[in-house]
């Protein structure tokens, strides 16, 4: 019955117990909005979408907060690069806010298309500049930070637990930290809380240390605790942010509030291409927008969810197509069940067996998702259910009542929680032009064969269907009435 | 050649001359995001959309900034009401940011559907709390504002030009200002720059005067000048914001920067219902989303633009339908021109006359829009052009080359600037189900009449068009191949 989550900080699966019974606060690292969302983003946000939906489906009230990084994320983790958004703005010759607006819009549109529910609300770094300055001031006062030449750094030595999330020891923490030629840090491990604005820097604010802008890590500490309390239930994000980003969040938040920052750390693994991480900087990414031109949202979700979130997903076109083929069986089942319901079949020889199976499958899928969001297990259960039910349908052994019960299970998990069941549409979005062309030619053939009654019938019946056929000097035209 | 605009502050049409040749900065008051956008909003944002598009089409580089009011807009202009967003959040039992996110999304989606181009960027009040606090501090220092009990008020007496935009004299300025029972203002005309947060107030920030939030007017002064300079070219907004909102903006900005705040004030008139202003508070509004279910975006735009922006538009369903009927002629012309182009007609007897007319119409429409964005005049010119061109088309008197030239004029103004020309779609998004039903019945009638060749032809031709008809025990079914 209990939901378990793999808690990265304790390196084990643990029963999930929210701080306040019945209520969950979850913070997920959102995008830095300077480019198109790609499949790697999709994996992360689909993962947390399913987690949140499963928590809600389990009766919990969830406040899901996600940040939009619109300032301060540097191109280089060593605090010496350029602001990613300002860099893009310079390239595009526009104000940085144009970059932010464009890519925030794209992000939200793509996520909507992927059937990802919006968080309860988004919070922007730029909306919390004052709060970030106050947090940095407090860290200086408490002896966890120091100012040098308008920059403020967190002194990692002052927080002995630094490394507890990533498990990196002192030596390892230096790995990947680029040696800065003219750094004013006391220690290379220290990280920026506030950066001095160099000449020409656009997104900057007044502060006790002069004009500057917040470091990337501080925004998450400030916003997560502002909206979810000093100790939050769940913090989600990509594995690549475990170090240094999330490690820094812990150091900042716990030093600020003297309270554990987060109870459950949930990290999703990456999407790879030929074994290499898909990422904007590597240039090997496929954007969501691009993928959505050739794949359905459900196929992309199914591709993501048939791998466990803690394992890497290797992207190939074939893998997405394979995921889609499983879905068409799900979709066909849905249609077949709707037909049985429509025909109002009164009794079926497999009703009892099917009803029992319904209960078992419902419990099994719940159990799979309860077990650290085992979506591959849940989907496999759903698919083998499809096989079983198809057997009943082939034997015409289901009543409308039981078909409806089966459909409820399929939709509850397949649509509401996993979001892989295509919606039933009674409006087929097809091009009627070739059909009209065929009808016009057919009518002409009838006329040529002197079957005027048939030709007139075509015309009249089309009129009833809302389409007018007109004989003009330039030939036959049609239009909607 | 010159563009003229009616400048509200000088109560006359004036030639528009930007401060920096070739570049225009425009700030338009955006929505307070606590409810659905309605036709009144549509009128305002369609107006400024056409203004900006016409400026750009005239070769000017435009930076168009619009604000999103997500904090501080009180239900009562007398500075004593509740924050509109927080009030809605209380009703809906959610965090105020959920209200902000929901309605900002709705606003942007509705505007997109109405073919309104996004501004270069949106700026949120909540993103500029620090800047607003700094501005209020400066106003206090300069003797234009005073603090009482954690509230800061602008002292209207200190700005002798107060009233210059609205033309309200001292006595009139008190009109509509509700008498507050326990006001701490020196003078009822004074307005709030910073409000103390009462217990239970959620959206609040630290300030030199304690916890509170900015008044509504200060956000526009701060953000307009931050992104467009101390003196901006054009400030747009609804007539209802002329007083007090825009009057307050002037008083704040000019006292802060010792420079004229804005050169051209452009105010759109309202949408009325039976002569009464359409508004959220009056409850007589039709939302954009609702209108878009029964009208095309082009019909709504045409309804708005066939009245001049400085005159009120009286909403009736008939008025929108009437606007749509004009558009269908425009749309049919487009189709007819495309046919001529497709047929590659080599010469036409009316080519010379039509080419001359093209040039005249192009100049005339430009002249109409140059003249204070006279959209009714521009649309009338376009419609009479349609009549003339139809005459040529009926006489088969146009070559493909001239048809293309005509189409360029029609699209340039009708689509790119006015946004009333429906897009040509080769994919008609209609429900083919009734057509298929008709065909299946027709085929059955043919079978019953023993006209098997016709019945088979229907089936075979549908197959060619990608639709399979199947005779099953349960009757005839169809599906896409």
C-alpha cells in the first residue's frame, strides 16, 4: 500500500511519508530558458508528471512548484562563464527578456503537447531577486559566505556536510571544476551566490555589494523554501544536477534555515544518443517540437516511460516507433470496448473472469507505480491486460457493463496517470478534398451514363451534409455551406 | 507619407516622429491576470497589434513592451480595496501564483488565437519589486511622497501638472474617489505608491517601510522607463485608464526622472453592450474563448477594426456575423486569384487597369492607416478593391502575373497588417462522418436499385481516396486505410 521512492541522498528505496499527512510539496528544477526543449527535458518532466499524477491519484494533495531560470545560469559551472540567456540574446541581437519569453512559451507549449500537466505554479528567478539578496546577506552574517570585489561566495568549508547528496569526497569535488586564472575565491570548491555585473552586463540589480546578479544555485534554495517550507517533501531534477547544483542547494538552505532542506531527493537519469548524453551543449539533441512532427505525444511518453526513470533511455527513431506500435493495440482495445458498450451487450460468458482480472490489474499497476514509479512494470501489466481482454473480445464474451469496467481501468492508468492512451476523437481531422474530388467525378460519370437520378442524389445528399456543389463555367466547385 | 496619431495629451492628431529616427519604443498597459480576457481586452490589444504592425510595415524598428500586472492592482481605485489576484486566490483556495499562471496562460493563448503578435517581451510587476521600492524611495527623497504607518503616498500637490493628460481640474479629480473612512492620506487625491501588508496578505515583500507591496501605478512608471528610456515614444492603453492610472504614471515618472514621460498617448475606446461598457466588474462581458467557439479570429478582428479605435464598438452577435460575411468575400477572392495563378493564365485584357488599381489601393490603404490608424477606412478600401477585382475575374480578364500582384496587396494589408484575411488551408478540418454516412447510404440505395456498378464505383473510389468500406454482420463500417 505504501509508496516507495528511491531517495538519492540515502541511496536506497524508502517509504514515502509526507511531513504533513495527506499533503505533499514537490519542487522540480525547471529549464533555463535560452533554447528549445529536447527529449532530455521531456524525460525529466514526464517522469515528474507521472510521479505527481500518481501521488494525486493516490489521494494526496500535491503542491508542485517548478522554477524557470531566467537569470544567472552561467555557461560554465566554475562561475566564470557568461549568463546563458544573455549570451543567446547577444547572438540574436535582442533583449534577454525576448529570449526568455520565446523559450518559456516554447517550453510550456511543448510540455502541454506532451500531455504534461502544468505545475501548480512556475516561479521565476527574476521574480525573487530581493529574496535572493536577503538570503545571501543572511549567509554572510552567519559566516557561511564572504564578499570579494562585489562577488559573494559560499564558503564550502563552513558546511561540513557538503557532499552528502552526491557522495563526493573532498578530492572528487574538485573534479570538473575548471581552474580559473583570476579567481578571487578562497577555495576552488566555493561557489558564487552573487556575481558582480561586468561592464555590458544587462540583467543586473542593485545589491549591498553593488550591481550584480544572483548565482544560479541560490534561486532554488530561496524559491523552494518560500513556497514549500524550510523542509520540503520531494526535490526532483535530472541526475546531472545532483552535483554541484543540488549539493549547493542543500548547503545554502540548511545553513540559512538550520533545518533539513529536503526529505526525498528524486533524480531522473538522462537520455542518451549512442550512449552519449543528449544535451544542448553537445548538439546531439532532438527537440520536442521536431519529434512531435513525426511522433504522437503518447508515443514519446511511452518511449520515455518504458524505461525506468533511474535508467538512461537510449534514443533511436526505431525505439519511439516501437513504443508507438504498442500503443496502437491499446487504442484498438479502447475502440473495441466502446463498441461493446455502444451495442449494450447484456451479458458475457467471460464477465466474471474479466471482472476479477480488472481488480487484479488495477492493484498490480498501482503496486508497480507505488514501487518507485516503476512505469515499465505498469505498462507491461497494462499490455498483458490488453492481450487477455482481446481474447475475451474475440470470443464475444463480454457484457457492456464489464467492458465499461475494463475501460475504466485502462483509462484511469493509461490516460490519467501514464498519459499514453490516445484520446478518442469523433472528429477525424482528414482532408476531405480527395473525397470531394471523387464524388464530383462520380457524379459526372453518372451524368455521362445518363443516370441523372443518382447524380442528383449525390448533390442533394451532400447538401444535407453541409456541402454545396456548384456547376460553374470553369467546372464543378464545392464549398461548405 | 507621415504617420499621424491622435495624441490624447494634446487632444489633437499629430505627426508621429520617434525620438530616435527609425526606432520606436511603445509600452501598452497589459492585463491584470485574475480572470478571462474578454472582448474589451481584445479591442485594446488588436488595436495596438495593428498599430505596431503598421509601424513595422512602414520600416520602423519597434520595441513593444507590455506589462502583466500580477500584484498590487486593488479592487478599488481609492487604495482601500483588496488585491484583485489575492481575492480570486482566496475564492479558489489556491496560491495567488496559481491564479496568475492560469490567467496569464489563458491571456496569451487567446491573444495568439486572435492573431495578435506577442510584444517583444512581457514584463511582470513581480519581477520588478526592487526597482519599484527604489523608485518610491527616490520619490520620498525628492519630496514627492510621504510615508504614514507603513504606507507611502504620492503627494499630488507636489506635482502641479497633475491632470494634464486627463484634463481634469482639481475638483473633478476628486470625483469617483471614494471617501475612505480611515485614510491616512494628507489629501484624498494622493495615491498609494507602497501599501503596508495587512495580516493575512500573501504577496508581500520587505521594504524600508516594512512588509508590503507596490501600488498599481508605480509598476508601469518603473518598467516603461527601464526598458524604453526616461522618455518613451508611445504609451497605449484603454481610455478607462487615462485617469487615474496614466495620470499617476506621468506624475511618478516625471518627478523621478525630470524628463517628459511620454510623447504620444494613444487610448482606445471601449466595447459596449447596449451602450454600457463591457467589463469584468459589470458581469456583462463575453470572453474571447467563448467568442472563439462561434466566430473565427478574423471575424472578431474585423468586428473590432471596422470601428475606429477611438470610437466605442457596440457588441452584438449580429455585428460580428456581419463582419464575418465581409470576410468571406475576401476569402473567396483569394481562392479565385490562386486559381488564376495556378492555371498560369498568360495575359488578361484588364491587366493594365488592374495593375494601376493595385498601386492606388496600396497607397490608399497605407494613407488610411497612416491617418491615426483608420482601420475602418483601410477595410472599406480593401472591400471595394475586392468588388473591382471580382469584376475583372468574372470577365476572365486577368493574367496570372497580375493576379499575383493583386494577391500580394490583399495579403500584405489583409493578412500581415490587419490580420483579417483567413489563411488558405488545403486541409479542411471538417467532420467527414456525415459525408461517409451519406456515401454508405447512397451505396446501399444503389444496391437496392440493383445499380451494382455504381455501388462498386463508390467503394472503389473511396478506397483510392484512402477510406475502406467494410460490409460486416453489424452493418457497413468505414475506416481510414
